[in-house]
């Protein structure tokens, strides 16, 4: 028999230690245990779009396992994110590894069903390919989106090895499909290599302004957060976080690590400066457990998702341009 505390918040059985039992994200109830989820945490175990080290298909389970220690009260925001909104774990989308286009269609159909049911999605990836179908579902409900993209890489590239949809192209395809508000998109943490300046021109045409990782050396996180807020405007926001935005010392378990990244402390400081944003969807992607050490990346991803859940609870779910 469930209790009001269990349905609204975490399943925190005093007789069961947090390391025991089946891991849902942050010990939240499963979607089928609640009447409605304001926010649905959903795993997308897909990595066939990756261009270097595979393994992000195992990311959702890894993140859930390392989310057991997440607690119900956020000290910085002085908020109980699970008290003001019903958050539930919607499990994993059943997506196969053998066809990217078919996988994208499956992810979109499942995400669209959740969004049409009134849930905002926080997705656990999976490689960054999964952002494209998630953006399609969010934009169908809210119109063109301001995308806040934390990553080492641009992810606005075109065709690679004959594939037009892969983990380096989701935002280019999204821009072409009219899913993005081209005046209000922002990269943060960029530092990965490019083949030439034309790729940077393509990125600007896809609607993105850029804050490079080097800027964290001489600017305050408050100033960076203020710049982000100014760029995003007042319309609906989608936040996409590739865990490789963090330095490999902070997140080694990822498919395309890049040195000289930002720290978890810097990432969280910027996120905490964005309270009140109307976030209509989000993802944390590119966690590849085979390259993780002592759960460092899993912990970083789980806590990043917790920060996003808190922001989603403190901001507006709808917005107007």
C-alpha cells in the first residue's frame, strides 16, 4: 500500500537502505504508480549515432544507480522539488540499435505521447542523437525552442560517414526543421576540435551563440549565467547537457572526452543562476559507463539531472515570445 509521501516524493523506506532494492531515478515512483507525472524521467538507451567510443546505451541504468543518494531537499534553492510537482521514473524507451532513423522515430513517438499527456521530459541518454526526437516532441507542444546546450562540441555538423542523423548533428537538423528559435540558442563549454572556420559559420547559421570553456578562467559564473539568461529570452527553453562538457577529470566515462573542460562546481553554479527559466524539456546524455572510474561520471550525471529537475520545478512550464 502506497502512502501520500511515496506518491508525491521518493520511496524512502526506513527499513531499506538506499543501496538496496531496484533503482529508479532518485528512488522516485514508477510512472505506472502515479495518476499523472508533471515531469517524467525517461531513459533512452541508444548509442548507434556515436562517432568514437560506444557505450552510452548503458548510460540510463548507470545514472539511475548513482542517483540513489539524491535527497528531497535542495539546500541552495531552499526547495523540495518533489513536493511541488509529481516526478516519476518512466523507465526506458524500447529502442533498438540497428537503424538510426527507425530509432529516432521510436524515441519521438514515445516522447510525444508523454508530452501530449501533460508531462515535461527529463531524458537520460544515450548519445546526443536522442536530442533530435526529444526536441521534435517539445517543439510540437511549445513552438520553436531556445536551446541551452552544454557540451565540448558544437553538434551542428552535417553528414558523417553517410549519416545525416548522428550525435554530432542533432541541432543542425533541428534548426533545419524549424524546431529552434534561431535568435535565442546558446552553447556553453565549447572546446572540441573543428576542421575549419566554415563549421563555426554553419553553427552561427543554426542559431547559436557560444561561450567557450576558456571563458570560465577569467569570468564569474554569475556573469556567465546572466549572459545566458539574456540570450535565451523569455520563451520556452530546452536544456541539453552532454556530460563531456565537464573535464575528463570530472567525467571520464564518456564517448568523446575533451581536455580543459569545466568542473561540476562551475556547471552547477551556472545552472543555479538560471532559476525561473521556463524549461519545457531537458536531457543529460553521453554517459558511457565502461570508461567510468569509481562512478565519477555517473555521480556527476545524476546530480546534474537533479539540478535540472529542481530548475524545472522552480520555473514556468509555459512561456510566450
